[in-house]
């Protein structure tokens, strides 16, 4: 008898959930939540785009400055000492 109680509670909970999902108010609320989630995602992606564009500009300026000095990125890496400085 006791194992039937959780099963009955699950059936009742499922029936109530299905009825709630069929109402217009619930559909409207879920649609609004989806819209807010979509807006937040778009906003986050735009922020990532802006941040990566700024990083790309900074890296481009640094690379241009090294090129103007006559040093290449490869030469600068080759001149670094392997061990700790004494």
C-alpha cells in the first residue's frame, strides 16, 4: 500500500501540471520568460563581441608598434633568456 502513495502523488502532480500548461496565462508567462532569456542572451553576446573587438584592436596596435620598432614577434620571443636572470 505504501509504494502506491508516491505513485499517486506523481500522477496527481502531473495532471495538475498539464492543466496549468494548457491555460493562456501560463503560456503567456512562459512566452515572456523566453523573451527575457533571449534578450539576456543577445545582450551577453553583444558584450562578448565588443570585448573581443577591443582586444583585437589592442593586439593590433601592439603588433604595429613592434613592427615599427623593427622587432618581430618571433625575434622578441627568441631573445628571452631560458633561465632565471642573475
